[in-house]
């Protein structure tokens, strides 16, 4: 059956025409913490028959000021406290990314040079970045003075490979009936746009929501990788996008993002604030978890507000970190999730922000090695804090103003770093 002959469900059609933002080939790997801004839900078509895929026009740009060409070249002196950073730590993270970037023409020369630098040499590492790159200021949405920086981390859950009275909440692999349509294969104006759904006869309709998956109504299910003991921790594992499972044997397993059901991300933190359950200045991941444990009778309704559902795959347990959208392990305190429409995936990014709930400066060279479901717009970033409770405490509280500068390899056109 040729996909171009299928007809789209009206909701999926409306997503293409309006709310469905183009996605890059590296799909969302680590959705952000719950305090991140909400992506508006797509509106349903009110009337008319669904159009054929080949007749759908390209989504119009809603913010022409945020194209890659508006990245502004600057001098190194503009980067606040640039010389005080630990550039050797940044170089280590950059070399990690070269396993994915090194074969690309724009990055090959810089990656070859980086691999030759002895580890730990801060001064030499700084000279490397200054001699192989030029900084460009990343404009913020609406030309605001600063963007928004949140945080995420790799949590630890208790689980088992077998269901029991304690371990009864499933962590699913990708369902066999989840359909991913690369719309660019069907219409050149939609290159880079990805659609998820399922087949209902000859129609592509939205995939099952969180409520439908958790209730089991109509959903045929999927393979279960692990069973865990806490539905709240499982929900936040989906928000973070990766994590580790501690088994009764003491063994640790690692899981990472594999796919998602295509529904828009909606913040339950914002919902709780709107309902008066939490104060706006206290809507952290920790406070949301605390509220959830105190109100188990309201939990399902609140979790179902975020219809997005994430599916996982098991990764090698001995990896140095979770795998980000670039396809390389993330580095704690040096990897950043960005919107790949505005910042090239894999590029070094100098970040000027503050520590969580603080005015103390946090200024360092990061690597744009990940993306996120609610990381949308220029000046938007998600800081990877690493693994465990301490990292989770920092990530859950982080919602800080920030500015970014992307480092572009010398002799490279900015536009060439973005997927075409």
C-alpha cells in the first residue's frame, strides 16, 4: 500500500498545517524537566474531509527573525569570563561528539585537531577553540534580553524484568503498530517533518494517548523491558528520556529514549499551578513529586494531562552516560539540549546563565549534543546535570535566564551546519 494514497485523520492534518514543528533526523532524546514551557496542543479540523498527504502545503514560518542566518558573529571578548572556563573539560566533551561529527566536512578538520591535544591541558584547549572556531551570538525569541535554561538528569529507578506485586508498572519498548511518517519523502516542502500515528484502515490517525495506553483501552500493547515500583518515577523517567534501573540482584540496567507517541508535551507543573495546587515559584520537580505522593487519588488525572508517552530501549550498562540526540554519550555539566532549528546539533555552545535558584554565574562551554520535546526556540537550552539524586535536585530546581553563543568552525557557512 503506497503511503501517499493514505488519508490523514483531521487531527494529524491540523498538526501539519499549524502546530507540528519540523523535526530533525535526530529525534527527541531527552525531554526536559516538568517546569519547561508547554507546547500548545494542535487544534482539530472542524469540518471537511482529510486531505491527501501530497496536497499538504509546507508549514509557514512563524518567526522569521530566528533563521540560522541571523546568528551574529562577535569577538571572543563578548563571551563573559570566557578565559576562566575549564576548556580541557569542554574539549573532552567535544571529542566525544566527534565520533558522530568527525566524518562530516564542516567538522572534520576541527575534530582531527582536537584528538591530537593531550588531555587536561586547559590553556592548549582554549587556544584550540579560539583558533578553529568563531563565536556567533544566538538571538533569543522576540529579541528578549535572555532566553530560558532548564535542567535534566539521569534518574535511578527500582525495577525487575518480571512483574510482581511490588513491580507492576511497565516500562515499554516501541510498539509494533507505531507508524512514523517522514513527510519529506512524500512532499519536498515538508522535508524534516516527522509524523507519528497508526493505521486505521487506509487512514493515518493519532497514536494512543497516555490515558489510553495506561488504561489498556483499545491499545494492543508492546514488549515490556522492565517493571518498576513507582508510577511517579516512571513518569519522570519519560520526561528525562533516559535512566538506570536498579534490579534486586544489584545489577544496573540502562534505558534510553527510543520513540514517543506523537502527542504534544504538556507540563503538569503548569497545570498544578493553574489549579492552585502549587505556587508558581515552587513548581519544581521535587514539589510536583511531593504533591503527587500526597494526592494519589488525583494522580492519574494530572499525569494524563500530558498525553505524550515515551518508549524506551535497553542500552549497554557500561556506557559513560546516556545517549543524546547526537548519538553519543552525554557529559555531565558539559552537554546541552537545544532546538536544532536554531543551534546546530553537535556544535560547541558557550552558555551564560546562573546556578539553580541563584544569581551566581554559571558560565561554561557546553556541547549541543541533545534535543528535547519542549526545547523550542532560540535561546532555549536544557542543561544536563548527570546521574543520581544530587543531579536531580539541581535539574529539578533549574529555571534560569541565559544567553548562548555558538562556535562555528572557521571557513564554514553557518547555514551548512543545519539539515537541509
